[in-house]
C-alpha cells in the first residue's frame, strides 16, 4: 500500500518575538473619535444603521464576522467598545484574527514584515505565539472548550504573561459574556507551523466554536449579521450555520445582512453570470443575497474598515445612547 511521506515539523526552528518589529502596536491603535459623515456617499448606510438599532432595542442579536485585517487596521478599541456597550452580541473571525489579538495581549504589537521573513523561513516561527496558543488550545481541548474560550481562559489564568490584555478583543468578549468564535482551516495559520501544534485539538476547539456560532445564528430573526473583509471563511461559515439552523426549523428567516469590503460590485442585488469573476466572490451570494431570500435585506458597502467600523460605532452611540 502506498504510504506518502511527511515532513517532520519537530525540526522547525522558532524565534522569540520579544524584539520583533511590529507594524501594529498598542500605541498606534485607532482612538475612539468622531469621523466623517458617510451618508452623502452611501445612501443606504442609514437604513443599515436603523436595522442594527431596531435589533438591539428589541433584544435581537447583532453578529459580526471579520477578517484579520480589521485588527491589523488598528480597530481593536472600536471592537472592544462595541462589545462593552452591547452593540454586538457575537464576534467571530478566522485563525489569523485570533493570532493578531493574542499577540497584542502579550507583546503589545503584531503584524510582522512578511516579505523579508518569508525569504529565510522565519515567517510565523514565533516561539511565544505558537507555544502559548497551542498550549491554550490543548488545555481547552482536554476540558471540552471552544477555541475562543480556550484562548481567553488561558489569558485569564496566566495574566502575568499578558500585560496588554485590555487591548485583546476576544478577552474583552470573555469578560462581557459575549461569544468569540474562531473558524480555522488547518495550514492557514502560523501557529500550525509550531512543533507543538496538535491538529486534533485545533480541529476540535474550532468545531465547538462552529456549534456556538450556530447557536447565535438561530436567534437571528429580526437581527443583523455583518461581515467585514472575510471573502471566504466568513461567508462559508455563515451559510453553513444558517443551513443548520433552518434544517432544525429554529428560525433565522427574516434577517438583515451586510458585507463590507473594497471590491467594486456594482449592482450587487442583481444575479451575475458565471462568466464574470463577481460570481465567484462568495460574500455576494453567501452574505448579501441567498440568506435574505425568505425576508429581510442584504447590503453591500464598498468601504475601508477604518471608515466603516468607526462610523457604525459613532452612529450607534448616537442612536442607542441618546437618552430617548
């Protein structure tokens, strides 16, 4: 019988991240402030804001899936405030989203310079990130936890290692009783390169997070789901979760969804031919169109995260904390 050969990951050489140059640091995170008014350029954005306001006033969930670049854009403080104020009820990301968050918590910085690091094979080979995250996930695996809870619990029980934990999004979600789930693909994240990686633990904990995500989606009737910059993982995970919920007749029929990205989609509400590359852009169908076919509304906003998230935060602050 054919037996394919495997490379020995125990030979991978790791390096301390202590003196690493980080592009994103706690001292250059975006501060909470007033931002430009987008209403004149994006006529539908107020309709979307109203949907979130109505959802929260009615006790309906607002779920958010984001790609790692939301953290790399320095928006952690905005996400944390949205969690603390109850503007969002579930946050989700891919594995990279958890890694940048984790590095900010222990190192105070994240986002290495990939073009040079990939040349000598040092890219992603960070001892503390890989060892501690894998240790956290393996502890969580043994205790039946999900991926996000495993990381947050590890920080909570090892606070001395994480002097900057106040800037960690998933840790703030943990402290505020909001689910933070991470949906991984094996081989996509730098911690999978570490010699201590346990793929059974990684798969189990992320699988548990998928169940947690599905539980949040089941209550989405009258609620809102947002996807920021995740072009594959977010749309695919959301569509499968929605299918499970509807398969079990749990609801989530009339929902509002929105996708935020930099791809110019034109008339995103119109079907597009398989001959056009837009057909293969998953958020168009999996976030905007297909989930809202039973009711509700799907939006698309061609916006940089550094504009969209601060604007949404500011408008929700005005609408939900006006005292009316």
